């Protein structure tokens, strides 16, 4: 059974994704663009101070990065 999505801020998600091999490419406004060098997979993470990332957005980021909830939780 899949684990429940954690409530994370954009900063927390950004740190976890960097631990998983993503590198910050650029930032435009409140959105950070990341790239994983091993397979050139790209992600965009919204960084809004004081707010958590909505569950649907978090699930889409994980899906686009081909990551599981367990991968995320292990790297928070």
C-alpha cells in the first residue's frame, strides 16, 4: 500500500530533490527549475514562503521525476 504524501514546503522538497540527484538550473520568480544529470529529467518546484505544496502538485512532481513517496520520505 502506498504511503500517505507528507506535507512539505517548497524549500524542504527542494533539499530532498537535491539529495536525490537533481541540480538547480535556474529560478524564475517563485519557481525553481531542476535537472537530473543522469537522465536529463527536468522538474519545476514552486517555492512559496509559509505554504506547503498541495498534494496534487507534489504527486505530479514525484511522477515527473519518476520518484516514489518512499524516496521522498527517506530524503526529507
